[in-house]
């Protein structure tokens, strides 16, 4: 394995990790990595001296670098977390991999599927770990929803939808769909263990005339399941919700709630007998049941994600959110772009030998 992992007191690997991009999200990485026992050194890198000053004020012992090359040339650094704007991910990650560093790239992995493919191949050729910051795959609430699906508790799966709306924060390099929908696409692919076959999407620019500020996306999977995503950074109501509806149960994940983040509705509709002759008979086909709020272990998704990344480096196994998962999301995002340009016409999601089988 390329890279140099040191031994810590407990006998496990002790890592030096660089964080490139110390803006809103990069600061969380610096905090989380500094708290992990397996991390010996965290070096914060940003091209903006104001951001580095902010890091120094908040993390008094943080090591700072104003150039990416300082991280890449350092023997102390085994891995790099890339937390810069999406359009810069490909170039920075390529340089990190070529310098022999394991890489965790924030979502979306890149803004072109071709570039994501190049990164996946490069990491595999160099025997380096490539992970993507699809944080919700490490969210205990989403993992709970998946456990219900995997156990077959929902019965037959009808459909899923998500809403991710708020007033801002508005990005300048990508539109609201590329900023927000990768979360939902990664969640749906994770829940179904497969990428989708087609998308149909509409989006509009309302705040400026450059990037779409909201979008509505329908997604179809080979299994017949359909999903829907509504994203917006022009909506005064902050919503972060995923709903999964099956024949036996309906599950709601609400990321904004501080308690009862997952609710399971044990209600269902059984198809009525072929001849429904009265309202009473029709009502009989609606099955009532309990509403359960299952216990969800409290843990920080970003910390789980960083831990999985470092454990994957140490063990040589794939992280839950690996480069291919990132590539599959970007393929969907490209299809969404094409569908928006054609005002919602369904577009097939591209695949390649690097894409996991849609049927698997
Ligand atoms: N997983 C999540 O829940 C989540 C949440 C927020 C943001 N993100 C992702 O994190 C990434 C960063 O988002 P943000 O909100 O922190 O952005 P931000 O604009 O607040 O910060 C980006 C930082 O990168 C720095 N930077 C840009 N180019 C650089 C370069 N070449 N070298 C060094 N530094 C450079 C900028 O100076 C800035 O400080 C994006 O990809 C975004 O999608 C993920």
C-alpha cells in the first residue's frame, strides 16, 4: 500500500491527514479528524490567508499550509480530504493521488463523469483509497431506514422521495441541483444497492440568470421503483426529509429533528377485493397500525465517514462511499443536466464497466 501509516499507542495505524479547503465544511473536517484517536497530525491548507487565520484562531495547535504542494511533499501526510468547491475537485484530487496520498473528496466527487472515472482508475492503479463525502451513508438514521428495507419490513417497495430546501447557502460554481441532489441520489442508490436507469428533471433560475436555483427530479430504477427529489435554495422553509413508502410500512427520515429522526408508520393499503360495493368495504382495505420511533444511535456522520476512510486505508478494504459510488452519482447528475436542458425529457443514465451492475 502506498503511503506511510505510523503505529499509534494502541497498535493501530496513526495517520497524518491534510485538509484542503478550510471554508464552512473544511472546518468540520479539521475538528472531526483532530478528535480521532487514529489521527496523529492534521494539516489545514487553504489558498486564502483569511481562512487560514480563522483556522489558527479556532484550532490553536493546527498546522497550516498555504500551498497544496506543502502537503503533497510532506512525508507526514498519508491522506488528504478535499473540501474545496466542486469544480476544483478533479484537479486537486489528481495531484493528491499522483503524489501517493489516499483521498477523500467532498461531494460531488467531480462535475464530469469522465473525470470521476479517471480518478477511480488512477486510485486503483496506484493502490490508493478513494472515498467520497456522501455523508448521509454514514448517518445512523439513514442506516436505520436501510435496515428496515434490507429486512423486508416495508413489504414491496412502492416509491421514495426527498425534499432538501432552504434559503441558501447559494453557491457560484454549481447550481442547486449539483449542490444538493448528490445527497439524495447517493441515499437512494445506497438504499436500493443500485444506480438508476433514467431521470427526468426540470429546474429554473429565479435568483440570478446563471444557475438553476431549484429543481424537481424523477428517477427510475430497473427494479421498477421510482423516486423523486425536490431541491431548492430559494425556499423559506428548511426541509431535510427522506420518505420511503412500501406495502407494509412508510418510513420518514427527518434530519432536522433532534429526536425521533426516524418514524415508521405501520399502516398500509391492501388492494380492495375486485368488487367494492360499499364505502365500508373500501375502508376495510386500509390497515391501521402503530407509529414507531426506533432507537437510533447518536453519532456524528462526518466522524463515521472519516473513520471509515482511515480504516479502509489501514485494511485495504473499500469505504462504504467509495469512488465508484461517487462516479455513479455524477452520472445521474449529468443525466439531470441533459433532462433539464430538454425541459424534463427522460434521459438514460450512462454506465460503463466501472459502474456497478444496475440489477445487483
Ligand atoms: N457533505 C456535506 O454535507 C457537505 C456540506 C457542505 C459542503 N460540502 C461540500 O464541501 C465542499 C466545500 O464546501 P464549503 O461550503 O466548505 O465551501 P467554502 O466556499 O466555504 O470553502 C471552500 C474553501 O476552499 C478554498 N479553496 C478553493 N480552492 C482552493 C485551492 N485550490 N487550494 C486550497 N484551498 C482552496 C477556499 O479558499 C475556501 O476557503 C463542496 O464540495 C461542498 O459541496 C459538503
